[in-house]
C-alpha cells in the first residue's frame, strides 16, 4: 500500500518542477514510510511513497517497463497477480521483480486501458505512455483506494490524498460552497466533487485518459449487476453461493509477504472473518479491538468472545473522551475533508495499535451495505413504500397536502414518527429513502443555511438517485445498490485514510468484486428475510459465529458523543460553532445554530450529530482555508490528552 502523486503539464516544452513534485510526494510519507521514488521527464512527473507488502525487497516505484517508455506509480493490492503474471508470461512478457506493480504495468502494456477488467483487488494507479504521450488513471471497482485530481487549462495533477495536490499548489484553497447542503443532508459528497473548489475524485470503476489531442476522457469500466441477472435460485442455493464466495475472498485477501491481522469489533462481520481466517493462517491470528471508557459504548467483551473462539492473539485499547477530542484536528488533516463519522477517531487509534504488530489488517467494511444490515432504515422504507402507495391511491392530493401541514402540530412523541412517514414525506425514493434519513432534513436545511449559501447549492440527491434503481431490482436491492455506490465509498475513504495515517494497509474481503456481483444479484427479500438484518449472511455462517454474537443487537462503532457535547465538551461547541469566527462566515443562520446548540445543552433535543458536523466543518475551514496550525485549533483550552493517555490491555491465547 502506498501514496502516489504526479503532474502532467499541457505544454510539451516545459519541465516539471522536481521540487514541487518532491513536496507533493513527501506530504504522503505516512502512506509509505518504507521507501520513495520520483520520475521527471520533461512535462511529466510521477512520484511514489511505499509501504512494502509484496516483494518487500523489490517493487520500487515509479517503475518502468523494459523499454522504459511506460512508467507506473501504483497504490493497491492485486490478489490475482500471480495468475495474471502467468498469462502475461505466456504472451512473452518477462519480469524483473515479484511485485504486483510490475504485473499491472505489463498488463497495461499488453491490453491497454482494458487491462482494468482483468484486475482483481483494490487499486489506484497512473501510467505514463511516452510513445503516445498519454496519462492513464484508474480506480478499483468499489472505490477501496482513493484517487483525486485537479484539471486546469495548463496541467493535470493527481494524488492519493487531497493534501498532496494542495502541497504542490501555489493557490489558496477555496471551499466548494455548492456541496454544503449535500454534506449536511447525507454526511458526505457523492459523485466526483470534494470540499475543495477545483479538486475532484476519480469515481469508483472509472478510468481517466488524458492526451494533448483528446483532453481528459473518463470511462466507466464496471457496472454492478441487477437482481434479474441470476434468474431464480432457492434460498439454500444462495446460502451456498455466499459461503463459497466469502471463503474465496478471505483466501485471496491473505496474500502477503508480511503478517496480516484483523480488526475485531465483536460484531457479526468481523467475527465471520475471524472464523474464516483462522484455519487459513499458520499460528494464531492477531486481532485488534477498541472500546470506550463509557460502558454504554464498549463492545470489548464481545470482541474477546470472538477472539477466544478462534484462539487469537488479541490486543485491545480503551479510548478516553480527552484523547478523542485531542486527536480530532490532526485526524481531520489526515482525512482532508470534514469527519462526518465519529468512528473515524477510534478507527485510527486501533490502527496505530495494530501497526505496532502487523502491516496489514482485514476489516468487515461493506457487509452492511451488501447484506442489508441497517435494519431500521430498510424496514422503515419498506413500510413507507407499501402504506404510502395505498395512501396516495385513496387520498386526494389536496387532502394529503393538508395532512402533511398538520404533522408539525402533533405532540412531540407522535410528531417524531409522523414526520418520518408517508404522511409528511414525498412518496418517492428521494423522499422515503434519502430525505427521510438525512441528518438535516429538508425543513431543517431551509433554516440552517444563509441565503448566500443556498445560492450556490446543487441538486442534493441527484448523484444518489442515479444509482438507486436498475431494471429488475426490488426496493431493498435498489437501496443496497445505492448504498454500495455512494455511502460505502465514503466509508472506504475513511477506512483508507485513518489506517494509512498509521502506515497500515486495510483490506476488505466482503468487497471482493466477484462476491459483490453475486450478492447484489440476490433479491432483497432473501437478504432481509423475515425482516431480519443480514439473514442470508447469518444463515451462511452459523457454524463459525458464536451464538451470543449471532443474536446480539448491532452497535457499529458507537461513540458517546451526545453526552460529551452536552457536558464536559460543551465548550467545543461554544468555541467552534457558536463563536464569532464561525458565525461570521455567512454560511449559516446564526439564530438557528444557537437554538440547535442550546436545545442540545438543556436536553430537550438530541442534536449531537448535527453539532458534530458543524464542529468538523469549522475545524476544516480553520486548517485548510484559514491556514491555521492543527496545534492551535482549540483556542479556549486543550482536551489535555496525548496518544499515550489511552489505556491498553492484551492477552495471548495458547
């Protein structure tokens, strides 16, 4: 796993500034502490920071083909590289290393841009073809590895992280105001946009080819299948297919020349991986877990149970509120954009723990989106769709409008349910699935933003709706498809950047694209059978998951942020949300923001997630827009914690 970056000038007579390229490269040293390389040839420069996983002694980058007219800088893991190497050897290719990087380069040399359909794994890479004067960028099917770029009239700049593009720019970064309403609705930015004006994501399953003649041309090389692609199988047959696919995925994801560990939360997904991983490695697997001092948010007992079941070598760490907030500014710098998910902080802390013992971990990311693990969200949507269709059919439009207007006058207990039902919502995918589960719902967004901010707003859910329904998909399958191609992409970015900030590679077996294709083609009624979340997955793995874990309620990565912002860390809200500096940015309605905060403080409302998003946006603006040092973000006081303040414990099973 690595950090890549590069520059292509559109003026063939210019020479890339090597110092600029070195600055970009070394801003990513956390992604690759084991080595570094650079290639500058006229208007083109490629750079690389390396974390050695495959062919530790070789595989240095940027790497050239034997004739040195093609160069690659590559970030990822190719799980079928040995099979592909054999195929390429049969076509006459010779190899100087044992690395997967060289296999990708030679595959591009033989197959051109179509090489990506042969790649099985996670990747983001760039190839410069000096003969054709062409730059080729590619990102894996699910977006496991990030890739950003900036395209101007004079050059194309790309990197694994936004900070590298900024490091090579002399321009002052600017906020992309058009995306603010989307961020405050869905917690992330779907599609190609970012928080930075002029910097884009290369979307999953895309390539971008640039030449002086054609400019930049983007191509989507993979599309997830729809339900009707498999015909009709029995439930038991789907169970068999899922189990077989999982076993094959875990087997392939263990390919490494260095030790591989596992993040173990004590939930069903990571426990499945533990059960499949243990018999496939020599010796006990190394597992890593994190919990909070607050008992209500601590899952360590279940993680220990899962570790004991496979006789793992288990380590764990406990995170305090002080360390949580002390780490926030620096981790926001690592993530490049506001941290929408509070779980990013514990994810990084457990990554630091793991990086002391292994270079690679497996994680359970992706199982919830594929197997319908967000029960309340899916069940509520199905209920609304069914009753809403009936309600719409028997109720005149004028009466429906009048009833919707009365919802806000209901007593609070009733209003909470009615406002999330077909009585108040537009009975469409946008209303029932997207608006309904927004952090700031439509009525709140209209109060939150200033007029000047709304002037720049784009259509919030158009990128999400583009992925919602394919021919043959049922409602549940459509929700899964949309989540996999939008929400999950953001979770994967978080996973990558929080683990790579600790120089740790994370792999996601549930997102082996062959398994993804199988699962997305399964009707939703099987994945949420009888209203049970992940029913199909549970039935496929009952023999390897302890019953206590199989039957427990899902927690995710719980963070007790509600109590923290109401009590001990109220001052962070007062400083970063209610302070004059934040309110003077002309982005929000100050009176509404103040009311939001004070209702949370007095306990009349739970606005923790809404305040968390405002806190993160303000910290992000201070670091990236105002240029304030990370160390001085908290102007009133410090959370007074150091990384050593987290307590650790461990045991080794024998």
